[in-house]
C-alpha cells in the first residue's frame, strides 16, 4: 500500500507485494544488504522469523511451500548468506515445492568488480531454480514479484530466486501494486480420460502411483476412492506417503529407498501403469532397474503438469498434461474401471503391503520400530511427521501410518538437516497441530541450532534423535562395498538431552523400549520445544538387516 504521498522505498514495495500475494510468514537471517526490507517489515502483517542459519531458513520456507501449496518466503543476504540457502533451494527444486528466495545484493554500481560478497546468482542458481532474476529497476518490483509467484506455482511448482541490489531497495518511487497472482494448471481432455479408462479396463495387473506437486486434500480423497472402486492398487512415490490414506484397502505401499520387495516386484510385473504427478525417478525404480527404458513394455499413462517431463525418461502410451488435482477432479466423470481379471492382483498387493508394515523382532535394548508404532497409535490423524535424511528415516517411512494429506514433511532431495527446521516451520504455521520430527545424530547436528529459533518463537515441536554414533546410511553402503573397513563414518556426539535443555527445551534420554511411552507423553505435553534423545545400538541399522548381517552378506558375496 502507498505511504503518505504515495512514495515508497523499494523495500516497502517488495513487502507490500508479498502481502498482496498472500504471504503471512517469512524466514531468514538478517543482513545489511536488505535493511530496507527489514525496515518495511516493522509495519507489515507478515511474521518474520529470524533463524540461526540460512540453510535452516530455506528449509523452513520450503516446508511452508509444501504445507500450503503457495510459495514459502526466505530472505537472505548476499554471498555466503545466499549460498548457505542452496540446500533448501535444491530441495524445493527436486521436490517440486513453490519457494521464493529473496537475496539482498551488492549495490548496482559495484557489479563485475568482485565487490564484497558479490555472486552472480543467475549462474550460481540457474540450474537449481525455475527462474532467477535480478531486479535493477525499483518500478519493476511489483511486476517481477508477481511473475515470481506465478512461476513458482504454475506447471510443476518449484523455487524462484530474486536478487535485490541494496540501492534499488532504498530507492523511492510511486510504482503501483500488481494484482494477486493466480497459478496456471492444465486439466485432462475428455478424449484422454476415455482412452485412460480403456487402457486400464484391459489390464490384468494395473498399478497407480501418485506423487509430485501440486496435490491437495481433495485429490487425496478422490484418487483413493476411485482406485478403491476400480480395484487398482495405489502406491505413493518417494516421500509422498501422505498423498493416500494408508488405511485404504487400495494402498499398496511406498516406493522409496529400501522399499517393500513385493511392491518393487509389482512395479516390474504390472501391465498397466498410471502415474499421476510423479516423475517415476531412480528412487522409485531402484535405479531404473524395475522399469525398462525408454519403452516400458507396459501401457504407461503419464499424467504430469509439466509437458517437458512427459517422455523425458519413459515413453508414455498416453501422455496427459494435467495437474494431479485436476485429474482427480475429473475421475468422477468417467467412473470406476473395475474388472474381474484384476481382482486377485488387487487383493494380493494389499496383503503384501500390510505384511510389510509388521516389524521383525530385534535383539536390542531399544527398538525404533516400536517407537514409530507407538507414535502411530498416539498421534492424532492430523499430526505432522517431519524428517531429514538418513537410515533412521526408513523406520518412519515403513511403519508410520499417514492418514491425511500434508502430514509428512520429508525431502525428496535427500537433504540432511531438513527435519528440524521443517518441523519448526510447520508448528509456527499451524500451532494447533501436533508436530514431531524424527532425526538422526548426524542429521540433527546439521541444523539442530534451530532449536534456539523454536524456543524464541514458542514452537513446541517434539524432536526425536536416533543416536547410533555414526553416519548410518554411509556406514551401511560402506559395509556392503568394503566390509569391515570403517573410514569416515564414526561420530562422537554431545549429550543431546543436555544440549536441548541449554536451549530451554524439555529434554528426555531413553535407552530402553519400555521407557519410550512415558518419555513421549511428557514431551508431547511439555508445552514447549522438546527433545527425546534415543540411544540406539549400532547394530540397529535397518529394519531388515543388522550391521553385522550386512557385513556378513558382503563378505560372503566377496568369497563367492
């Protein structure tokens, strides 16, 4: 909005555009390069959350983009401030999450002199964002911010980077505001829907996989109900488990790392494959081993919001340029496609999925599967479960039960350190919901300082740290490739409970499975940020194999 005589600084115009486009919260680390923006925030309705590291701020903004479907906003300063945010930018790009990264830039007159903290962001982030631009004219701020919001949310969503020279932010003008943005999404043509129905009706072994962005609660319900009526098994892509009610009889499981071997076989053996929103990448296909390239040998129906993605890897029998929610809304018009031929397949896939979620009995003082099963039993249906990257996440992915859309916050990019800041952002955005983060010792140490942010803003998240004294995923791969030759994967950790207490958090230390329920109950009811330090035996490396079993298998293979 115009101040006084209608003249505003570039910083004021920028903040006004953020408000106009619906932003209510932003995350960042302050810098002298965008003081004009910080000044404008004093009079704004946007809540500016000061973080402890730009990587944490970018992850928080990415989490808001996931939860809302609208661009999360992150503000950082030039040079190292911007490059620190790269992990969150990369996550938004790979996950298809709308994000707006705003960077305070050096003054316009100092360009190309390698001035203090100067970076060319078009070159640095050009392959990590949908669009990167530098605003060098204060009058164009409304135009380019509107374009940024539209670009971040249209087609396949993703991140946009705007660089803002400090002199442009301090300059004054009477530039008018832009209209609120409207995302553009395509819908399926009637002929495509009829052809899709024909292909699926002829199948004896159909399989549907959903994932990607955009998605919605309505799509969650509509696609699940349609697959149930059509008796088509419905799997989720990598870390998109909350796209389907996991209690549904159609739910076939999660095609992530260490997937159910039965589901991986079903992907290989299906004769019709319906992909909705997902790219079907190397994670879902086990390094592209489960589905032949480029002709899959199946009736492949690929529904994706970005036309450039269809045919990029797999040749589709029926390519449909449409967003997941638009396809979901159209399903009611074509009705179910249930056939007697596919009934046995449908029932057997469901049985395998249920069996896969039953843990093996571990010979250990503390069983991570029992912790996850306890969470599944006590958390409300709308609770949000966040995680970063590491073997610890496999326990949550395999044994938790996601019932509603947007209850999972997890990085498809595999970015370590994502879970803690994502959980904090979720709690700040929706304080009435229960938010739990499951993290590992190596994962936590990358962004654990954001507990200070949680304490400062009263974000009462519960962080569960699985501590096995190693970078577990790398150790697993190391033992498989070089059994018994440990190098670079051991960790010496602090007392995480004591560290959390120093931040002002409620803290618990758990060493045995039977201690978990009471510790979690106290943490969930603490009314402030809480951390549960869970000490794991190093042998407890994966749900299917212990560390020793992995090493012994590798040694046996080497002798064979």
